[in-house]
C-alpha cells in the first residue's frame, strides 16, 4: 500500500536540512578556538551528519518508515537540547521555545502513524 507523505512534513525536513547545512558550514568556516574544536567537531560529525543523512534519505525515497525514524530522531534531539539548556543554564522562559520543536516533530510523527491515507 502506497502512503503519500504530507507536503508539510517534507517541508519540515527540507527546513531541517537547510538549518543543518547552515550550522555545518558555519562551524567549518568560523574561527575555531582550541578549547571548542572538540565539541564543535563532535556535533558536526555526530548529530548533524546523522540527521542530514536521515533527512536526505527520507526526502529522496519518500518512504514513510524513513520519515518516522527521522521524526523520532528530531524528538530525541530537541528533547536532549531542552534538557541540556535547563540543566546547565537553569529554566528560563526562552527555553520553552525548544519544546515547540519537540511539538512539531511529534505532530509530524502523529501524522505519519501507521494508517492508510484518507482513513
């Protein structure tokens, strides 16, 4: 059974690709201080690369399963970021903005749940 991916989910993934590419380029082209090099390269090599590969794979193949994996990665990634901000910087109203990203990924995951389109 062929299930069509909603356009807004594909747009969400395309925006994610653009953000990750922008962050990667900024990290590679920006000045690196010796103390920050390790953390920046770990983020670039790990989180961004995995999310970029998964995003591009989902966009190219348009397979629902890949989009589901990508949404789960998005929820985990944004939840981790929110937890780190609250843990290290304390809770601030601005940190609630990260929960908006979790909500968007959860909405996409809910949209992609295993049921036929139109049912």
